[in-house]
């Protein structure tokens, strides 16, 4: 019995010791909780990470090139916890149309510009032109606080990879907020082809409606394949040199008269004097193909303002896209072109000039003189002259662009 009592007393002390140890551990845990959640220096991993990210976003607010590769490979720019908006499947895996919100909760105003960027990896000439275009744009561009320039590039995979690398350098000195989006050319072509197939035979260099040619009609039907939230966009050639703030070009949208859906400059060579030769022969008094200011010289698509909202709303414009109406006008004007969207706009502009807002020639000062040396030397200057300031040079047909 004495041994049993001794064992019982020992077990009781062990139990008491364990209870005391447990109480010590519980007190320590409560102290840690109190320190992190009730102390004056409250801080945790989550809040620290958030502050670091906010600091990075603030530091890079005008220097997206700090993480440009991520910006272009994902569907939204770096610092995406600050973004809100809607995504689109309008042409590839990285087409996120998102709006960056400022601290005030207001939505930034976005200015959209699109460039074709295909087969650039195979052409040193295109690379050089792109360098001139982007450096001159960055040099002169200024946007207000809360405004973002969104640069869209329609590209193939190899050209996109090159473009991502080039843009890290070319946008390095941008003093404005920007976003970069790449659209897959095959995806866009797939969406365009059913819409523009019928018109291709009238305005393509080949003998038939080639699938690959559809992309040259992107501007014609962009309002059908881009999200409805995208209402205005510039389409720009690569062979441009900017001499003024591109923001000013966007403000030309506000000058559109009622009914106009596209802003575009006139053609500055007698291209359409030549192309409409049969119609002109049958209609000697026509203004078609005649030089400015009284004639209808046609359009050049190197710089275009596409009011996608107005294009969607225009019953007339969308009727003109229907195959039988395209064929009817092409037959009426005896028209057979090879310049894609430019030919289509020129042809419907002969019949319906009210659909177009004529940009001043200085917004697309074309430099090509090919037709001067190919049968039209006597009348060339009537088309080529451009009075007033030059805002954008267009080095079409590989023409050299003057140095500033």
C-alpha cells in the first residue's frame, strides 16, 4: 500500500507540472497575438506585401518599361491589383482591355492606337522604320494626368518577340502612362475573313480572295471584332515620323460632322486618276480622280481615325459592307484596286463623302513620288502639294523622311 501511495503522489506532481507547462505555452501564444493585432506597431506579412506592391506601382507609374515584358505577356499591366475593367477575346491570348483606376477611384481616360506589326522580324527596313516612328512619337507625346496611351500591335509570334525587346528601349523615355497590347494576326484574320471575303477580289493584288489578305481590311470591319467598350482608335502605318503631340490627333475626333465615321487624309499622288481611268473615260466631266481642292483624289490609309462607335451605329456604312453593294459600286465605277482598305474607302467615298472627315494633309504628309516618274509628271504637283504645317511625315514607298 505504501508503494501505491508513493506512485500516486509522483503521478499527481507530473500532472501538475504538465498543466503548468501548458499554461506557460498558452500565455506565450496570447502575447504574440496581442503584439501583432493590438499593439501600436501593428504589422503583418499581408500589409507589408501590399505596401511594397503599391510602392512599386507608384515608382513605375510613368515607366511601365520597368516590367514591360510582363505587361505585354499578361492580359493586364503590372500592378494589376489596381485595375478594373473587362477583358476581350478580340484577337489572341493577351488582349485585355482593362482600365487603370487612380487613387481617387476615377477611371483613367485611354487613347488607343493600332499598328500592323507582321513579318517585322524578317525585315531590317521595317525595324528601322518602326524605330523612327516610336522614337519620334515618344519625343513629342504629352498626356495629362490620368490619361493613358494604349498601343495595340497586330503581330505574328516571331515579330511579337522582337517587338517586345525593341519596345523596352523605344519606350524608355516615355513621359506618359502607356499600356501595350499584342493581337495575334491569325486570330484576327479568322474573324475578319467572313466579313471581308467578298470585297477582297475587288481590292487585292491577287486574282482571288486570299485568306491572308483579309488582315489588310482590318480597318474596314474593326468595329465588328473589337469589344464595344472600345469606341475610338487610330490606325497608323509603321513608316511614319511624328513632329507633334499625338494627343492632338485624337482631338480631331471631336471635329467629325454628323454621319462621319472615319477621319482620313486625301491621297497625294494621282493613284486614283489612274485606277479610275475607265470610269473617267466614260464620264469626262467627273470629279472622280481629279486633284484637290475641287476634285476627288481618293484617300490614303497611312493615318486613320476610326470612330468605332459611329461605325457600329451607321446603317449606311454597314450596308456598304454587304457583298452585293460592294460589287454594285465596283461595277458602277469600273473599279479594280490593289491597296486593300484604302481602295474600299476611296470607292465608297466617291459615292458617300459624308461618311468621311477629311484630315488636313499635314497629318499624313506622304512623301512618295512614284507616279511623278510613271506617266503623270505634268499633273503630279497638283496632287502632291500640301499647304500648312506638317504634323506627321509618311515615308510611303520607302521614301526618305526629312530630318528635323
